[in-house]
C-alpha cells in the first residue's frame, strides 16, 4: 500500500530535508505541498521541482494519508486540528506547540478522529543514540546516574527569521533546543521528569534578537537520576555546521561519550580557502518519516507520539518558569 | 629563600619538583610520619623534620600540601611564626576557617598564596588571555569538565572522608569554580546535583553545577571521580558575544598511548597533563617565588581561594538541599 504524504509549509527549514526523504522512501508518494507564504511556496516549488497546491484545503482535498507540518510553531495546532477533522494523519515539527493547552488540543483532536499524531523528534532515530539505548536496555552500562548533554546550535536567524520571534517560535534557544534531549532522556530512562531547574541569558546576539540565546537546564527524575541540557545558541555563525548533540552518560560501569553528529569527513578546499564537514552518518530524518509511513500502513501508534511532544514542551515551559523564578519547578505543571 | 614542604604525598612530591626549578632552596619536609617523608627528603638531599613546628623554625616559606582539614591549623601556626605561606587548594574545609586564616595572615603581615594550579595550565591560561583580549567578546556560556577516577591512598584515604576533604565537589570541582569566576566574574547563585560515595548505595562521586554570574554569564561545571582508571579528562568551552573557544583533552591529546598493560597499573592519584617543556605546577611555583621575593602582585590571592571555596560549599549545599544557593546570602567576605 502506497502511503501518500504532503508537506504543509516550508516555514521550517527541515521541510527542505523532508522532501528528499519523502521522495526517497519506497512505498511512499510525495503528493505536493502548500505554503501560506506565496513567495516562499513559489521559491521552493522551483528549487525542488515540486507540486505547489494553492492552499491547505487544496492539499487536504488531495486526500493524502498523512501530512508533515513544517509551519511556524504557533500554527501547529490549527493545522493539526484541520487535518484531524479531515481524517488525515499528522507528523508535526517540534516543539509540538508553543503552549501546553495547544499541545493538549492537538492530541485530543487526533484522538477524537482516530488519526496518528507523531512529533518530529528525529534523534529517536539517530543511529548513535539507538546504539546507546540498546546498551542501556541490555544493562551493559549498569545503573545510570547522570547525563551531561548539549544541543547547542547557531543562532538560527540566517535560516528563518521567525525562529527568533517569541510569538511564532514560542521562545528562543530554550524552546528550540531543550525539547530534543528532554525527549531522548525520557525515552532512555522510560520515566517522566520530576523537577526542572534552568537559567538563561541574552548576551550572545544581544543586539540582533530579543529572545534568550544562552540556556542551561537541569532535569531530575523520580529516582534521583539527573541530567543537564545545554540548549544555547552558542555555536559561532562561522562554525562548520549548524550545531550538534552530545551526551556524556555516567553509570555504574563508567563513562559513555556520545557525539551524535561526529560522523563527518573534514574536507579542505585550497582554492576557496575554506573547509567543511561532510556528514557520512545515517539520516535520522529518513528513518523518522519511514516510521510515520509504517505506523499509518500498519494502523498502529508511532514510536514517538503527540504525548511525547507534549511532555517535551512541558519540560521547556517548566524551564522558562524556573529561569524566571530562580527556583526548581516540579512536574507535571499545573 | 628556604622552603619547607608539609605533606609528602603526591602533591608534596609534585611541588618539590616545582620548587627545585626555582632559586628557592628546599630546606626539608614534614610528612604524616618521618618514614613517609624520608624518600622525598633523600631525593632532594635534605632533611626530614620531626614535626611542623620544628620545620617552621628553620624556613622562610612553608608550602602546605597536606590534606584539606589540616590547612587551617597549619596556616594559623605558620602565620603566628611569621612565615609566608603557599597553601594547596581548597584553602580550607569551611568558610569560617578560611576567614580566620586570611585574617591571621593579614595580622601577621605574611603572604598567603593559594595553589589554584589550573590557572597556570597553558590551555586555561591561554583561554583566559584570549577572553581578556576581547577576541571572543563577553563570556556568555562557559562549560568546564574535570573528570577522573577516585583517588586512592595506601592508608588513610582522606579524599573519601567527607569531613576531611569535602568530597569530590570541594576537592576537584573547586578548580573549575575558581576558573569560572576568573573568566566570568563573581557568582550570584549555584544549583548543583551530585552522587556522592558518602551515600551508602552510590559507588561513585560525580556532580554537575550550574552557576549564575552577576554579570549574566552561565557556567556549567562537571566534576567526576566516576571514570575507570587511568582516565583523566578536562574540557573547557567558552561561548562569548563575538566568538567561541574550546579545549578538549580527548581531542587535543598530543600523545596517545594504547599499550598492553598488566591490570591494575593505575596511579593512586590522577594528574591531568599534556606534554610540556615545563610542568604547570612548576610554572605556578615560579610565579609564587616571584611574588614572594618581590613586590609583585600574587597571581592567586587568598580572597580568590576564599571565593572558590564559597562557590564549592554552595554547590555542596545545593546538592544536599535540592535548592539553588544564593551567594549573597552567605556571610560577608572580607579580604
């Protein structure tokens, strides 16, 4: 059974990667995309030689099996609700929403009509992280005590200016870069976060953006396991790549060091006086979209759900509350 | 200038090698027992003093390389004898002890230099100079890691006795608390989590601390006695308003030896290091020698040692209470 997928908006730059994935996955058909920014739509229709539909309703009228929502974060909710009403499965970019009531409404809307709501957490499909997860589950590492993690990036205004708009994005670095690792840590430990402490600042890119650019989050789990997340947009704009995701895991047996984006060639070109990193690791986005299609085909929940997206947003919200009050915040949020 | 070294363990031995590279004369050693001090005294063709008081009578400067809990009585004794003092970090086990030590040295008119040796490691000194030169702008997010295995001692392992050493967070993380403050200025609050071997079911010592600096920077400090021997890793990353720098002992290792070795051949006390013409411990003691023999400012003041202690004790308190600790709430810091 061929799974027909459409892309909703190229506001999020990940759409530029997903379109290749959708086209490359056997048994999946790319039916086209829509974009509420006409100019952006025309631009990417040309760039990817892709079918541009005149609007979201037109896309839904094509009756795809699922849509991948890559709009600004604060539009995930209305777009998801509309898809759910049309009986179309949803894969939404992260963060799932910019408020917890929005995230809950998306889950409810999809439950009401029995469609899938999957959150785009590609790191669940990262080959290095899957290897660590397998070692954890096999007990190879012994009892786990702590994680020191980073999801640092470049300040993303060069990619899309709405990323630094609090209303559209839901926040700055702390909203953008806490959710991936919050999700990975919940997945690794198979338990919810009990408490969140966080600080943030606005020293880097102070004159360019209004949102926070530096942030540090500490999660504590019910059994006392703790994990820090550096969510800062602290990679310089001339760094060889957008950023990265690292983890140091302390367990009974010792230390496990993870650099999820280290699988690069270093390439120097003399004539341009430049160098770059050429990534040769596996494509986690590809595996994530395969899972979305497989869940639709097999009529089952995906391995990453809307609930997972909700929990990650809740952790980011708690981080903001903690940074504001200076005190740890207990979960679940009331 | 005659130096007397108190403490003939790993740090006394390391300092002796450093002093030997300065014009100062090593007058002798005092150890936990005379027998323990003998090999080191023989190596430097000098004497073993029967006790600390006997050594004080015969030296100009005393270098205190003893376990942390002994710093307080020995500094007071040395100050009373009018001797200048080099003291290993942490300056003291408690803040009142440290304040009393500083006051006693001020009253006696003797110098008190605290051996925060990390400031003399060229990668750390170089990063400080780079930041001070303005090359990466205002520091915003600082990440510091220092990790190794739990130190051993043939007998009386004071490192693992919390009352004597303050545990890993005081003994090891204080290096990076001092460094974070040196880079980003005074600390406003500390939040920390740890696993301590003081707990019955915890086989390791490990901690993470988040510091908020008054000028707005954030520091993340990781300390570990949780690695298998002989691993020792240090990392330093500073992101600023106009750039970024890092050091990573894994990636910047100049020599890697992966040798077949009999099991269990790890040193008792780990030491970080990269091959250098001069050991950072020697660099430190040369700077201290200059400060002790001239009017030059001391490179690390007693107030620096006190401030680092204050941060470390706040981190320990935070880890124990689960609450952030506001440094403003601590007693007034003089000196």
